[in-house]
C-alpha cells in the first residue's frame, strides 16, 4: 500500500471521527445545561476538596460521578465581573465597564444563554443571575427569571427564594421538545448570617479549620461555623435540583457544572487577590460522557466556560469569546494534566466597591494583575499607595461587614493579633510572590527575597506578554479608564461622598470625549447584593 493511499485512509478516518463527534452534539441529541453558581463560597469549604467541618454531599456527588478540577479560577473575584466573564467568555479586562463591580453592562456583549436560546434552547435562571449592576435587554444575561416561588428559610440571612421549586417551575413550563440551559444561582453564602445559627445545627467549634491569615479564636470560628450553615443550605438545594432531573429522566443528558463566583465573604478573601478568593471549586457531571471519579489538574478559567458550553451544544463559540473551550478535557478519560498548554491562569481586578478616593477623584479601584502557576502566585499592585480593601474613612468598603471584620478593625497596634489586621486591611507592596505549594494561604511574601528575583522577572514577563496579546488597557498604559467608568448606584454614591460627589458620566465624557454606557431609561436595580 503506497503512502498516498495510506494518507487517504487516514483522512477518511479523521473525517468519520469528526462526523461521529458532531452527531454526539447534534440538534436531536443536544445536552441540557445546568449551571449551579454559589455566591461567595470558597473551594476550601467543599468536602470533595478536603473540607471536614462543612458537609456538601451533593457537590461531592457531582464530583464523584464526574470530574473534579483542581485548578479552576475566576478571572476577577467579585460578583459582577466574575459572572460577566463566565457568561461572555471574555477576560475581565476585555469587558470595558463590566470589568468593574456594579457597572452598566455594555450592550455590545453577547452571553451564551441568549446565543443558545437563538439556537433552540429554553433558558432561565433562579436566585441570583448576573449582578449586581444594570443590563439592557428583556431579561438578565443569565436568562429569563424564575423567582416567583418562595419558602421559609431555616435562618435569617438565607434567601426566601425557593430555588429548587423555581427550577421545577421552569421545567414544567419549558417546551418539552427543546433542550434547556438553566442558571441555578443561590444567594448563599452571601452575608448577612444569623449569628450563632451553627449552635442550632449542633456544630462543634473545635472542628472548625481557620486559615492562617485569620486569628484562631472563638469569635472567628463562630463566624466560620455560621458561614458553613449557609454553604450546607446551598448544597441541600443542589440535591433537590438533582432529584428534579432524575425523576424526569433528564439527569444523564444534562451537563451539570457546580462552582462559585468567588471565595467566602471574610477579610483578606472576598475581593482580594489571594488564592482563597479566586481559586474555585469546579465540578462537572455529564452522564456517561464523563468518566466518573476523574481529577484534572489543567488550568481552566471562567472565560473558558462559555465556549465550552457552546461547543457541547453543537455550536461554534461566538467570535467575541476569547476564552478557550476545554470540551476535550471534559470528554477525555484521563486524569491529571491533559492539555499540556493549560499551565497557568491570568487574574485581575479593577474597581470593586465604592469607598476609595484620591485627590478630587472618587470611586477609584485597586488595580491588580496576577498570574497563577502550579507553584507560584505572582501579583502586581499598580497603585500600592491605595488601601486594598477601601479607605478607612469609608469603612474598608470592599470587605463585607462581619464579626470577623469588626474584630480586626478594632485592634490596636500593641495587640498580638494586630498582624491579622495588617494582612487584611494594610497597604501592600507593588509586587507579591507566594509559593503556593508551601504557603497556600499566601502569608509569606517572597518578592523581597533576592533568591526569587529571577522567578518574579520570568512570571511578570509571561503575564505581561499574555495580557498585551489580549489588549489589556492596564498593561498598555491606558488603565486609568477603569477608574472613570461610571458606577450604577448614583444615590449611594451621593450619600457616601457627599460634597465630593460628581456626575461620573460627565467626568468620563470630559476625560475621553465620548459617552460611557448610559443607564437604560426607567431601569431599577432589583438585586442590591454585592
């Protein structure tokens, strides 16, 4: 057999394989998609990731019956930008206004739920979709809203929305001949919590594991225990959703993704550029399409999810999507590192909450870009003169109020625990480097150690090169634009900044000569949770 014939046979076999693959995701056999999005739940709070004091049997089930990713990362750890990356398939610094928290979502961006709806899917969401912020269009970027059914939650602070019942309502009303794409977004474990709810659950404070950046005292352990109660409520609702799918015979043809938009709402976690915040739990189940019990170490990012879902639904990723599909990783039967190119993640933040001022400019951000590899986290703080959690005079507003926060901010310099205040609220150097293998809680900054100078140089070069290819305004010297984009909460801005307040739309126009995305006429923000 000559080489030409062999080559022709190989080509025919490759084409046959492609056709078979396309048939798996054909219009007649398209998978349903259920995204379970927690609100402020750390990876370290999940049983499948080693947590022992919080019980998450349903998330653990998804992991055991599917695949668990050990290196999944949000792009920007705050609700609105994190969810925007997930829904658009774009990196945070590519989202203009939507790279900030509480923005007006630019009309130009397209979201995978609406793209799936146009291709024949029924779409919907319950609980918290994209937000907080303002969006154009008839429905939330996550889908049509299903939040009419309520329940009596066991504790104060837990939402009254009956997520499971609303999911059932969606399944009852959707076209039975269409596949579905549903966003199951709980509000848990967002603060506030009912204080000492852990006592009613019979939790043992001696079992609580406290991270190294927090003081290990009864107050903090109690706060963590109350947080754990809400994580378990979130998991319980997931169990009900799985039951709904099973009784309808939909479970095995549904791609189930369970994750969270950021880490737990504690000082030095939520909204901050450390591993506890942006390194997320991410588990996926898909019937017999995914070999059960796999553990994958490939680096995946929130912008990668939308193109993956598009491909799984038999569609090409939208041209706006800059993330890379990892469908090949999902469908592999291997564990460990599958795609040899998935060896790092890029991360960043701009303006999160209000409460920072510089000169005559209000509502400034704390810009950071970071790169996370298997061994290291390197972060560059562009304005180290600013307070990373917000200005003290505005109550460190980029940190949710809590018993732990109150304890730390009331400490005096001579208190032995004052070091914990500095770790959470003190100013930071331009460069931070942590050996994650030895120091997962990011306590010891190696950036000043000359032995690591070459490591920093290499990581910064790698990060900046990748960000320039993505046209990140921050590394291109045009990052000030993020501080000029308006925020959507004008009345709160007026109340906070008082005589220093100014119209941010006018300021943007003065600076850049064109109008920022305006508020839709008559729009009222429905979800004020950060």
